[in-house]
C-alpha cells in the first residue's frame, strides 16, 4: 500500500483533532496548560487509536465501498484489503503501547475504545443508529482520556457529557442528510423514527447538553467570563442548528453544528486561562 493511501486510511486531521482534545482535557483537569511527557504520550496514544479506528472501518467496509464506487485506494485488491487490516492493527498497538506508559486509567480507556471500535466496525456498521453512539463517544472520550493522565475528572466529566450529547445529535442530523444514500445499505434513526419523535429526541439531547456545560461554573469548579461567553454563543448556535433541522435544512444544520462545536471547544480551552 502506498504511503498516501496509508495516510488516508488514518485520516490524520481527525486524529490530530483527537490528540488536541486530549491536551484540552488534561489542561482542564489541572486548570492550567498541561505540558508534560505523560500528556504527550496520551496525545500520541489517541492519535494512533483514532487512526486504527478509521483504518479498521475501511477494512470492513471495503467491499461495500467497491459496490458504491467509493473505494479510496488505488489498487482495489484483496491484498490491499489485508494491508488495511495490518495498518489498523499496527496503529492500535502503537496507541495502546503509549497508553500503557501512563497509568491504569489510560490503559483501561485505551483498551476499551479499541475493542469498541473493532466490534462496531466488524459487527454493527449496518446499524448506523448504534454507530452514532460510538462516534459520539469517540469524540467525547479524548477529553476524559486527557483528564485520566492526572486521574482528575470532576470538571471534564461534565464537558465531555455535553460534547457526547451534541455529537450524538449532530450524527443524527448527518443521517437525515444522507437518508437516500443509506437506503438499502444501513439502518439509521431517521428510518426508524417519524419526523416529530426524531425532532423531539434531537431537541432533548441538545437541551441536556446546553444545561450540562454550565454545571462547572455553577459549582464554581471551572470557567471564566471567556468560557461563559463562548459557550453561550455556541449554545445559541446549537439552537439555530435545531431550528434549521426543524425546517428540514439538514445541510445548513450540519454547518451550524460544526461552527458551534468549534466555538464550544475553544471555550473549553480559554476556560483554563
């Protein structure tokens, strides 16, 4: 497999974002920027475990991507598929090896998410409504993983919970946008629920997330004016995204979600100042 294809399998930008989230989680747990070797090890661990997850998913979706003419690899052969599996295993081993250098918490989280990613890609990809949960969890866990370096979770757990709920809602919106492409291939929540129950469910997820992120300020354990302002703007945008979904504009809703999530993550970071 060519280097370009191996890098594509990893999705380095996604993995870099996971590593940055680990740094933010570690820094939040210490209420200061956490520049330590163990934090770097945790960032590397998250980067490679993320890469393993992306690659193993491509391995199990290989034939499906061929049928849909969406295969991303130049040489579409069984050998190429085997190489994908090998790359995924190497990435998982490297990631877990770095997690083993830190503590029992990071070992447990790294092994847990590795098993979850493999089982999901192997057995559950056609049940996309379960995949939404796995992806949302994978987005929120890097914050917890960073805090696990110092075994200090009292602030991060609230922010990670909010991130989990928001990402779950966003994944559902993506499924609304992709419902035609997924027909006959995967089962998604918009295929199971009618419009009103689906909107209600997404609204509940967002409402809980919006409330939850203010808990650290309410408990006086984290946050400052910058955090408050950015998170409040992000929450206003989440409401806008929901209204766009209600108006059946899933593409617009998706874009608004992305902006809101970026602002919220920036708010988490500046809350350390």
